[in-house]
C-alpha cells in the first residue's frame, strides 16, 4: 500500500487538486494531531476531504458514519475511482458481500469504511471495531442528531458512546446546517465539549439568486430554462404532488427530459428517477422537498422554486443543491399572493401546537421579507444565518445586478386600505381582484352588482395598472397592513392599518417592473470562457465520459467533473504529464482514462491529414 508523506501530497496524487480550499488544511492538521473537531461548511465547500485525507495519512481505518445509502455508495465509488481502498456496510448488501468487506476490515485492508448509523450502533459491529485499528471517526450530516432540525435520526443520539469506547480516536463531526441551535445540539449530544469548531463562510459565491413575481408561472419557468439552461441538469421545486405532476407534464410537453419525484411515488420509482438524474445528463427533476437530501450531484446548474419554500433554512438548503462543483449556477424563484396565503393556510390547518405554528409563521414571514427585499440577497441570506457579508453589492443577485426602484407608496397604500375599509362591513368579503377593479374604475359586472362604482374610492387608482396594484397589495400583506382570509382570499384590515390611514407611518415599496432583464454584460460568469471550438471539444469530452460511465454503470461526474473537462478543453494537454496537471486528474484516473481523453483532445485539434 502507498504511504503518503503529507496531506498536500495526498491532495495532489490521489485527488489531483493542487491547493487546499480555505479551512481544509487546518482541519486536517487538527485531526492528524488526534483532536476532535466540529466542521460547519456549506454544501460544496469540500467537507469530505477533511476526513478522507487524514484517513489516508493515518494508520488504520477511518470509520465514516453517513445516514444515506445513496450518498455512501456515491462516495465510495468516487474514492475507488481515485484508487482509495474504501467500502461501505449497510442494509443494501448481500450476505456474501458483507462477509467479504468485514474480512477486509478485520485484516486492515481498508483505509475508509462507510457505515449507516444503525450499523454503527449494533453490538456486532462494535465488536468488530474493538478488534481493528481505527484512525478516526467522521460523523457526516451531524445535524441529524438535532431534534429541531429537518432530518432528525434517533440513532445519531447514541454516538456519544464512541468517546467512551474509543477515547483515543479523534472524532470529526460535519454539517452544512448553519443555525446555532443545531450547532449546540451537535456538541451536546456527541459529547464534543472539548472540540474545536471550524466555521467557514456559508456564502455560495457561484450561485446567482433571483426572485420574481409570479405572473404567468409556466411561461416564466419556460423562458428561464430555455434561455439560460436548455441543456442543463436542474431541479424544479413544487409545493405538492399535484403540482409536481402538472409542472413535469408541462415541461415534458415542451420537449425537456423531465422526471417527477414526490412521496406519492413508489420507492422503486423514486429510486429509479433519482438514479437517472445522477447518471444521465440534461435531466430536469420536478420534485417536492422529498427530493434532495444526499444528492451529491455536482453539476446541478439550476434550482427553480415555482412555489415558495417554507423558511429561509429550506430555501438555503434547496438552492444550495445547485453548483456544488463551484461553476456558475442559478437559484431562481417566483411567488405571488396566492402562495403566501396558501402557506399560511397550511400552517393554520396543521395539527401542530400553537407555539409551533407561531414559529413557523415567523419563519415564513422572514422568507417573505427576503423575497421582497430591495437590497443584496446574498447579504440577506448570510445575515439570516448571523454571518456578516462585508460588501453591500455582491454583483451576483438580481437586486445587485439590476437595482430595483423603490418609492414612497404611502398614498397608494392609503388608497387600497380605504377601499378595503369602505367595503369590509358588507355581507361578502372581496378579494384583491375586485379591490383592484374598484381602484382602477372598472365597471365590471360584479362591481356594478354591488354598486361599488358609487363608492368615493371608485377609480382613484387609475394611475397604476393591475400588476402594480397586485404588487402593492402583496407587499402590504407581507408588511402586515392587510390580512387575507385564507379560504376565499378576501382582504381585510389589520391592527396596523390605521397607522397608514392616519399617515402616522410612511410606506416605502418596491416599484413593480415585469421580469427585470439581467444585464447582458453580467450574464456570463464562466470559469473558463470556452470559445467556439473549445465548446465543441468540451461536448466531445462529455460524450467520451458518458460512454465510460455507461460501461461502468456509474454517474459521469464520478469519472471527471465538468470543471475538469472544461479545463482539458481549454488547456488541451498534449502529453500524459500535462494531463496529470489538470485539476481533478489524480494518479489513478490518469492511468485509467488519461490516454483516451488525450487522444480525443489531440484528434480534435490536429485534423487527420488527407
Ligand atoms: P461538501 O461535502 O462540503 O458538500 P464535497 O466534499 O463534496 O463538498 O466537495 C465539493 C467538491 O469540491 C467536490 O467535487 C470536491 O472534489 C471538490 N473539492 C474539494 N476540495 C477541493 C480542493 N481543495 N480543490 C479542488 N476541488 C476540491
Ligand atoms: Zn447581491
């Protein structure tokens, strides 16, 4: 077996990378010094190397606890491709395979063993652990220990035992969940009191955040995908099974390769769809939140929310599935008044205790505040997680690229509120549509039926069009000056409305502009701006990669990431030595694939002589 001198050597020779990412080296050194660590790093930050490299530097086997079978398989496959001796143990294995792996483990022929939480807790496995040399324990997705989180796993609460059983073995807990409650829970439950905490920035600089008003959602979604991601993999999040089915069918009809994913599908179908999403290219997954945890696919180029998520945490987590490979990616969302009412409705109707409902409503409101914000979205996201973003302008969100216009909307607000006031005591409630008809002086059948054309407020809002009024009303709902009765979506005044009507407060709102166009110049943000012939070569290399992937029945990104292929297409290495210098080409992959890719590249640039 190979022995490595330093973490940097492992990074270069095994993984083919030339430099550590921020934080990685320090964490690795800490583990090599046999100390415990809690690592908080965003998705795509490079957590895996923080335990994989020590595993290769230290004597013995590293035990990695991971809650998701799919994730384990993926990681082990990727490690094996890089020539690392890794295996996993979970319920998906046959008896014979399990025996084989256990033997490898017992005879010290593994550098890493991935196990499920259930397995780790079993007496049988603990007995095996007592017989071998363990280099470290890595507890991945450590937030699963927290009852408050979204992925609570009771098995995780028993891991504190590792400290008693193996006091000398360093433990590293890792998570991409940023909030403070979860962090405290991890430390408490895993008995990590003396550990060092490593916190990276949670910024995802390669993700461009955009939020638009839902106007014609299907057209908006279609325009977004057609114009910006016609051949890419992406996820479209919807609120319900029914919505998933509808949107999937729609996109399918538009000629895209689309798969649905929600809890109503059988486990088999879900697995099949997930597998295809990982292994094929250019697939759009239309899904509920049931989809995503443990999806390690690095080249998801966009995450679209066609319905609102329920909190900032969900939004961050779901959008975070885009661009793990660090290449430019989009987080795109549309929402409207109906979404707000619907989500509030869900909360009201749930069986949760009142206290819980209150928390959920507060979380929803913070998300709505984010949606309507007129300043940098990145800053808003990071501040939500108590991180200070040092700049005012990130140059990579809609508000920074295309600053929205705000105006003093006190008079507009007063017009709407007085209109609601005039009609609120009638026998029927009225929705936004009707109120807007009155304001804009439209003599519709319904307006005439209720004699609302006789009201003093009739036609006082002709200077705004219907979209502008919708936007004003939506913002006033979010600000708490209008309430919406959930069943019929009728509007009413709130305790705060009087302050506006009496001019005690000023109201500043965002001016409505339909689908702001991102400036052309700012649109391209590519790492390697591939020119025409490079793009062609990149496509060829992807084809070659896909043929290898198919032959070995593994996702293409396990072989090489897009980033690696782009670098190949750009630099066009002409020898194996040059090929070895491409980021992501380690020694094992160079041996296995170097020649084939080299030939493809050079056949492309030197046309055969006639
Ligand atoms: P996380 O688990 O934090 O979401 P990963 O460990 O999967 O992130 O890493 C994300 C991607 O970044 C992976 O494709 C990984 O190979 C790559 N990566 C990690 N560290 C480095 C590095 N030092 N240099 C280049 N790429 C890296
Ligand atoms: Zn910004």
